[in-house]
């Protein structure tokens, strides 16, 4: 089954057709700059353009950088504040005539990692963290997602939110070495271990490609693995989650 996956970010909107049974990408990824200001109407126009680009006529899965409950966006971390309270499912369906399912971006990426990546077949409590501009999180209990955890916005030892202290962006901003930054990540993992008692941490984002530079610094007693799907995780996860939603 082919589903169009769209990954909406603060700077870019990416899309591709996904074979949801295998996670395989069926075309060349297409990317369009996120309009500024990124109002609902402007973003919906880009989403409609993405649908036309792939000449898609079926269900669409879409990520969004916000808390998403039943298709309604309830925060706006990196997009226009007018998104708060917007029924994104209904908006995109109105603009395209297709069935849409919108999900929190980190949740969608984590779904892909659990389905086809480092978390495949893993039971128990699994916490997927993505390190980039911020810190995204996806929490699973025996393969079932606990949505909208948004752990990057939590507070830890005076850091509020914690993503301003330990996101990958911070490493570059503060000119930290990989080891210096990894020690911050390690403290965060130890904290999350105390709170959630996970069986597995999966660490993603672009930093997963540099695992050899910093993975050895981590001291947490919890099994910790780098993510495998990297930048395609959001697209794949959105498509898979939409196929399950029907």
C-alpha cells in the first residue's frame, strides 16, 4: 500500500511516497521551503502543492511540530502562533480533497524507528529521543505509542526547557566538543531513566550519523542505540501511522 508522507518543519516541508509494508521510499524526496509567515493558510497551500507534485489520490500522513490531538494542533513551537487550536486534518482535507492524518513530528519519526529501525520487534518501555534544533521524544510501552510527550520542553536541574541545554543545536552554538555535549545528553538519559525506567533508549536526529564521536561517552545503564532512519523517519512514520488510522 502506497501512502504519501509529508514532514512539516519550521524551515522546510518534505514529502515522498512510502510503501508502508516495508518503509521503502517509492520516489525522489521533494522539498519546499516553509512559507514565512507559516500561517495555516500558507502551509496548507504548500501541502496541496506537495500532493499535486506526487499526483497522489489516496490517504496522506503528515507530521507537524506541535502537540496534536485528533488532528488539532495545540502548540506552535517553530511555526506561526495562529496554528494553536487549528484543525489541521480538516484544513488539509479541504484544500486537497484527500483524507489526512496529522501527527506530532517526533511521534511520527519514532513510529518509523520502532517499525523499521533500531526499535523493531522491541517490547517493554522504549524512549526515542531526536536531537536537532530541539529535542523530540516518542515513548512506547510494548509497541504502543504514548503521544505528545514533548520531553524536550521539560525542566531539568534549572534548565527550562532542557532542549536549550542539550539539543544538537546547542553543541554548535556553544562550540562544545562531541564529548562535552554527550556528557549533557548522558545526564539527561540518567534523569529519564529515573522517571520512566525504560528498557531501551534510541537516539536520533542528524547526530546519530556521528555516533562513533560521542556514543562511547554515555554511562547510562540502560541499553542505548543510535537511530537508523535518520532524516527520512518523519516521512515514513507519518505514512505508516496514517495507514493504521485508516
